[in-house]
């Protein structure tokens, strides 16, 4: 078994990644690493469909509950943390199984990402205040003056990306595009097996998304967000609260619309997220796609994995 093997199990939201990962980890010598930008946050359990404590006791997942929701977490930090976890797992004679749906994290690890300055809370607060006065399109115009390349690919209303690009420039004096043109940090020295869980029936995936969402709201998702809102340092502008579902429920608790509308908007946003995830997957190279909803899907994945380990 080559010592640089890394397995990636990818898929859109509600495609059954966690269940399959747990079953694989119980069959093969695998340790799981989460690849999810929301699961890193403590206290965000229901709305992220975080594996419950019983599952995590059976099969521990690394990179879950490693940040407070007031903190930021970047793709660069993920690459560093995932690389550390991969090395630890491989030194123990086991195989890393990276599981999740944050495609940007997978791509950063497998194809590389530029080293960027760390987040600066003071500059972010200043940018938020400027946006509150003038609007994000005005800040996008500022970005176009200092980094026209980045501005050309960022929508004028994309607050998160505009803020990050301006933050990088104000922190370092160099544009985001300059930083991104540097030699990337990457996990290219690994040998990746990339498996994607893609349901042939979009209707079936949408039905799974809707069932899971109804379960989340019935299990206390609104109360979870209410508890998070009570944290003195947390605002709706923090990256954690921009996650799908949390953003909509926070707005509901602000009185913008009722609970039924929050659920409807979360369903729509989750379906859009799944669509974006599938678009990312279609652009991936050397990807093995399997339908997780087909009978025998798990056995097919096990067979592929077994052969690959034995090579």
C-alpha cells in the first residue's frame, strides 16, 4: 500500500457522504477528515447536519469543531490542517479518507492555492461599516481600481469575496491577483483517488434535501440559531452565519419574514448549493462517479477502493 495514497469522497449536500464514509471506515483501515467549511464551527450542529456524537465516537472525524463561529476559516488554513492530519494518519499506517462537499477545499488541496495574508478583524469591520454606508457595489468599484482582474470575476453584490479581496489589499499592499499568481501551496505530492456521489435523478436528490431540511427544522434548527445570536461577538456578517440555512434563519429572527418563509428560502438555497457542487464536480479531472441511491452503490465503492489500495 503506497504511503502517499489519499481518498477523496465528494458529493453534493444530502448525497449520503457521511453514511458511506462511516461504513467504509469500518471496513478498511481509514481515518476520516472532514472537508466542510461549516462543520469546522462549534455550536453549529443541526443546520450543518453534523454527524451526531454516537457516529463520531464510532468513527472520529478530524477538522470538525475546530473553530468558534466568530472566527474565520480559509481554504489555505484547511490545506495546512488537512496536510497535517494526512501526515499523522499515514505515519500511523492508515489511509486518509477526506469526506465532504466544500469543493473549493478539495480543489485547494489537490490543485493548489495561493498563500494569502491572514484575516484581519479590524479591517473587516471597517469594510463592513463602509458597505453599510455606501453599499457593496461602491466597494466593488474601489476593488476595480486596485485589482481589476479580481473585480472582473467577482459580482458587484458578492459581499464576502469583495470584502476578502479588499482586505488582502489593505493588509498587504498587494492585490489578491498578485498573491494568487505566486507558487501555490498544494497536496500534489499525494496520490488521490477521487470518488463522487452523483445521483442520476435530480428529483431524488431534491427529495432527500427536502426531507433532511424538514428534519432539521423539526429538531430545533431555529433555536440553535437563536442560541448563536445570543453570543455577544457573533453577527450576521461573520462567515459562519453566511452558511446556507443560518443566513435565512437569522433573517427570520430579525423579523424579515416568518418561519415558513425561512424554511422555504433555506430549501431553495440548499438546492442551489447542490447545483453549484455538481457543477464543480463536472469540472473535476480523474473523477470516478457513482450513484449513491442505486442498489449496490456501497459495494461498488468498496470494490473500487479495495483494488486501489492493493495496487
